[in-house]
C-alpha cells in the first residue's frame, strides 16, 4: 500500500478517534470523580446533535455558532439531572458501592427517557445537513473539510479540559478528589460544589461532540448508545480517571478500527473493539496509558 494511502487511513482513524476521546473525557470525568457510570451519556450527545441540526436546517444558523450554545444547554441539563437524581442518590446511599449500583440503574432509566423524548420531538428518521463538504487536499490524500474541522475542534476541547484540570485551582481540586476523596474533603475541598459542576461539564462535552458529529454524519435518536459503549472502551484503554489516557485511548481506538476495517471486514468493527476491551480488562486492568 502506498504511503499516501497509509496516511489517509491513519488520518481517518484519528478523525473518528478525536470524537471518541471527547465523548470519553466527559464520561471519565463523571466516573472518575463521582463514580457515576452514566449510561445515558451518549443520549446527551444525541440531543446536542439534534439541537444543532434544528438550528442549522430549520433556522439557518451556522453549526459553529451552536458549539457554545450546545455546551451551555447540555451543561445546564447536566446540572439539573445531577440535582434531581444523583445528589439525592448520594444522600440516600449507605456507601459508594450502593450509590454506584443505584446510579447505574438510574442512568439506564434516563437513557430510555431521553431516547423517547427525542423520538417524540424529532421523529425516528435520519437527519442531516450539508456543511463544509468540499474536499481538502493534504499531500496526496483528500478529506472533507468538515471532518478536518471536527478533528481540530475535538482535539482543542479535549486539550482545554486536560489543561484546565492540570493548571487551575478547580482542576487541582478535581484531581485531588479523584485520587483521594476522603483526603480532599479533609483539606477543605467543597464536593457539594465540584460534583454537580463537573457532572455538568461532562454532559456539556457530550453536547459539543454531538454538535461536531452532526456536521459530518447523519443523526438519529438511537445514535447515542453506541457512543456510550465506545466511551467505556476508551476509558478502559486509557485508565479510569485518567484524562490524558482517555485522549490517547480514543485516538488509538479510532486508528485501530480504521486499520482493522481496511485489512479485514468492515462488519468486524464492533468485534474488534469489544475484543480489545476484554483483552485490556483481563491483562491490563489499570489501562494502557497509566503509570501504575
């Protein structure tokens, strides 16, 4: 295979992996900080995609303008969900294990609730719109401009979150809570403020991912669930609670899927992903990109 073909194949995998990473970062933030395995995470991605489609196809707004709007709206929805559901579960659960089990069941119910709401609001048909579909040449390879923009924005948001967690006072508080919740509370870190805020940020990032996906692919009310599963695979690869690991895991999974589909059968994409997921759980349970 020619060098240009290798470049095109790997670049296509990175484009897909950039979205995987962005979705996984939000879920990893929720689970790593609060032990909330939010199965409904992908449904908020779907809502962000439909809001962007509606604003673009029906109101004529640019999808780029919808990126901060989708983040703000979905973050507000995340804050409301945390207040109405998970904060109450925290107060009524005897320990973390009970809270984690109850939260998992609650998020299952939330997933179907959001799915059915989307079907009632927008119907079950595939939706889409044209945005920056013209090809852009990179060397001997060509890519649609919207896909290159998707990769650039996904990496920018992912990097912004990682830098925020590493450099800001709030970010250091979040990392401290991830490492030792009891120790963090003993030194005065306000969990009552950080938990809903970070849950909202995680949901907001899923809304941004949905906005970016709507620029390049058709969308449907059932599109969220596969991205939740993929996010779980990514954070398993990168290590639970590791933001840099989630970014590397998402990019790696995208490239692995692209190579696997090219050299084998495209229908084996899910089999390849789940095989990697099980193998990492068995032989590297702390993740491929953690230091432990």
